[in-house]
């Protein structure tokens, strides 16, 4: 187990290094720079600003100095937003994204698994056909469309929820639904398909013939087995949900990380781009790491396979 | 099941948002988070309107849009119109300390410090030695800005400058409190000189401004609190406005959604204000084929300005053939058709129509994209030339035209100050900051310089008009329409002021 964790950890550090390097050079390759704000700024002024921020140095030197800065734990300050450090931006934006993400995840997992299991039990009945219909709709509707529709009907027409902003719990309901819809239908479909497959396995018939109650069979045997692939999906999905969907944040005016990431790229705010990319990728790597360990714990077959090898 | 349904209904009811309005609090939609609230670092539209809530200049605009005294009480101008002596009124910063002439001297000189990252120091370049100091050629002490005592400030200009006072009503010239190191931290410890102070700022979310208890003109300020709601999406802002959660959107603070322009056009509360500015094309006159004046004329005259005025601006932005907004700006002087110009040009260049490979550069705003399509169609129908369209994001776009990497592109100017010389100044010097085509003309420069020294306002405007004629005759630019700004305001909110350059002022606003 320790060797396994150690190996994973090394590979994580390596991936992170590649992310930092690639992002840095790709970012510098985008034309324009954070100081080119307006067309009327005299050249001598942009030039002197370029020198002040160190953009005139060779790119490798800039890279190593950034790497050094990053290793010493300093993400730097925004070049566009006055007096705002990258750490501060993360500290302010991440809790918002985290709250929305966790809410959406809770909705997606609970409703997804519930609906999936229900459809699997009612396999090939009208409930299952309804499920397929809802699934196709949900998977093909982009989140911006859902968000716009929800906003239009529930807040503009029915006046049930606030239109936008991030304030009370009520403000988070519509964004949570828009963010959760896609993962929900995906998880539901995954659960249903896995369970339908499980239901045809010989051990089910065997268990039934031994007189196990259908309820017990469903919950402690079939569902548990069908959930394994979902753990693998939930990991990366949780990252994309938590780090924020830019579109949903934009429509509901939510001050999360997605908004910052996009606006920093558009304004070429180098330290913010780097800081956020590193933060999000570290988060992703950590989640994948945890998922791997969870697999190891949940699925006894993995351990056996190791021993067999 | 029925129970569940009941619970759901109750839940929905409990979610009902109830908006109770107090009559001294306004909510405004803002689309971009201000990048700074330090006026010395301000640059164009971005955060400048918010700064106008927080700071007062030596001058300001009154309710009738006339320039009047702000923090200055009176100004004495010397005979030769070069020395300005301001007497400041007894006013206080929001922390209670007095606003002095030294605050102004320090702030202005900081902007001109060569190490200070200011974007608009050239707004001070009419002051003696200002430019040299910014370039590091002379020390800051040599700059002719001097506080004679606590309430007297003296400034010496290089040349008479008719718009100098008007400029003092805008951002870069606002003073900050003497201790300038605190802009690096959170803004709650700042002192402000304007009608409002910053109370709370949740980034990318909202800003709350409160009435400044120490503002010198506080009797006039009726609004106790302004909530600036920062939301990126124009559609969401419009939705918030329509569900009465915002009192004001639009203009420089938050562009109205372009897709909704037809629907908005029928709305009675839509307010359109013309601004001192123009949307026009610039030709790269150093590159084939626009090195030829007749080709330029052909492309300029082929533009269907009437259709753009109708379809893009809904008749709000006036079609024009001139750079400076005026009454007869659409009158045409050409005697040839676009095609005739093109024929002459092609003959002079010795090439065929098929050899004209033209790319039109524009940025990715919705209106701009539609204009590009109209232009492409005009040029194909009128001249038989298929122009390639190249859309770019803002930073790429700026990079391309700063490096002269274009043949033809669209540009839009709005001036801070309502004076024709501002638009003409773009082309004053070959290597001037905004002269992207690097156009140079001695007569043009002489006319502008003569206008600088001219004391008689009418004669000065005449000189400027001649200079403009010269520029248009050379056809370096092809003006299309004059800029305008549109806003939506709660009908109960009255006395909101709009300046010429599109700024919105709430200091006199109140609810009916």
C-alpha cells in the first residue's frame, strides 16, 4: 500500500511539473500581453511597463524565475486587477465554486443513482422508456440552454427564484440544477446499464434460489457491484463541476473560479492564468489520487490481482 | 406522493423572492469588475465611471452638463493662457482630513514618475516638462505643477490649451490622499473625495458605495447607498432589470445586449445619448493596395452608411462622412461613383480587380461582426471585390494593429473631452500614440499648431475644420457613424446625468 501511494505521488508531482511547463509556454505563445489594454497608450509607456514586469527578459529566464517563485509558494499578483494576489482570488472564488459543486454533486449522485436503479428494475417497461427519453434530452442539452431556460421560467415568469447573483441558498438553486443535470443523467445511465447487466448474471439467480429477499439482493449485491464504474466517473466529474462551469457562472452572475479563469485568459493576466491552472490541476490530480486509493479499498479484486501477479 | 408534492409547493413558495425597496438605495448593473479604483492608474472605460462616484476633480460637470468648479473654488488664468492658478475650496477627505493643493501636486507628479505604472500620463503632457519627466529626462521637481500653499495650486502649460480645464473633470487628474502606499491592500482604509465612499467590495460580485459624510456638496446628494452588481452577461443584467432587481443598466457601465436591440428599441425607457466619438475604418496607406488614394476612396464611398445606420444603430448613431460630429456630417463631396474611383486606382497601380487581395480586420463584438458582413457585401456589390474577413479577440486585434499587421480595420473612438481637437490629435504626429496608419502631413500639423495658439474660439474651430477637411481628403480614414450610448433606467429614478463622453453620474439622482 505504501509503495502504491508513493508511486502515485511521484507521478502526480511529475504531471504537475508538465502542466506548469506547458501552460507557461502555451500562455506566452498567445499573441498580446496584459499591458496592451488600449490603443491609445504611448509606446514608451508600454515599453517601460514591459521592463518593469520583466517581460523583456528571455523566455527561459522568465520561466525559471516563475518556477522558483512557484516553488517558494508565491503565485504572484494579478497584472490586471490592482493589488489582488492570485492566492486572494483563489481564496475568494474557490469556496463559491466548492459550495455549488458539492451541492450539484450531491444532487447528481443521489438522483442519478436512484433514477438509474429504478429504471433498471423496471427494465423494458414504460418507466424505462421514459427514462431513455429523459436521458437523451439531458445529455444533449448544453448547460447554457438549461440555465437560460430555468432563469427565464422560474425567475422571470414565475418569480420563484432570484434571477441571478450569489447571496442566499435560494440563489444557488437554479445554478445547482443547471450544473447537476448533465452528471445526473450520465450517472443514472451508467447505473442503469450496469445494473441491467448485473441482473442477468448467474449469481443473481443463485442468490434468488437460495431465498434472499429481492430488496437485499438489490441493495447489497447488485447496486454495490454496479457502483464501481461510477466511482471512476465521479472523480474527474467532481473536478469539472467544482472548479466551475464558466457558462453557468456567467448566466447567473456567480463569482466563482470559472469566471476568473476565462477573464484572465482573455486579458492575458499571466500570474492568474498560471496560478489558477496549477490550482485546478493539483485539485484534479488529488481527486484522481483519492479515487485510485478508493478503488483499491472498495474493490477486493484489485488487491487479489496484485497478489496473483 | 401527495405529501411530497405539498412539501415541494411549500418549498417553492418559501423561495419567493421579495424585493422591498428603500427610496434612497439604487442598484446598478456593471458588467466588468473595476480593475482599479486608483484614479492615477485609470484607463478608458474600464473602471473610470466608478472612480467618478468616488472622487471629485478640480472641475466637474453640473446638472446642466456645463463645466463648473469641483474641488476648485476659482481659477485665475494668466494673459497668455499658460499659467493656471487654482484656489481650492475647503473640502475634506472622507476620513475627515482636509483636501489640500499638495494632494494634487503629489498625485499628479506620481503619475508623471517614470517608475509609476500609469497608463494615461500623456493627459498631463501639456504641462511644462511633464513629458520629459515621464521619460526620465528631467527630475520631477522641474515639472511645472506646484502647490503654493494648502489651498493654492499653480500649473504652467507649454502652450495655451483650451480643453485643459475640461480635462480636470476626468479620472487621471483626480487626487488621491497623500499616503499612496495603501492601494496595494483592500480598499476599506482608503479616503475618498467624491460624493460616495466604498463600503464593501466582493470581487466579481458586488460593490457597495455609501454617501460620503464629508463630501463638500453633500446637501445635493440624495442617494444614501449605491449597489453595483457586477455581472458579466448583458442578458442576465437585462433580466435582472426587467424583474426589478436593478434600477439602472447600460451605457459605459454595462453594454445592453445586442441581440435584444430591436425589442429594446420599442421600450419607452430606453435612453440614447450621443457621445463625442466616431466609428471609422483606417487604411494601411503604406501597403498595397491602399497606398493608392483612389482605391481608398473607392472603398470608402462604397460603404452603405444608410443601411448601417438603419440596421446596426437603429437610427441612434448618426451616419457620417466626417470624423468630428457636426450637423452636416453626412453631406457628400464626391463626384464619381465608387466603381469609377476603383477603375482609376487600378489603372494607376497597373493591376486588375482580381489582384486586389484585401483582408478586413475586426474584433469579436456582435455589432462589429454584423458591420463586417455589411461592409463585405457592399464592397462585393459595388466594386466586385471579395474582401476576406478576419475576426479576432480584443488583445490579438490590438496587437495586430499596433504592429501594423493589417490592410484595413475598424476602430471606434470616444473622447473624454468634448473638443474636436481630440479626434484630430490622433493624426497629429507620425509616431503619435494612436496614429496607427503612421500618416503624416505638414499642412495638417501646421493647422493644428495654429489652432493651439489661437485665442479666438471661432477661428480656432475653423482651423480645426480645415485640418479635418485635409485629413478626409487624403482618405486615410473612412468614417461610418457617430458613437452613442444607451441606457435603461427605472422610471422612478430621476436626475441621472450623462456626460458627453458617456459617463453616468448619480450624485443628483433621487426617487420620485
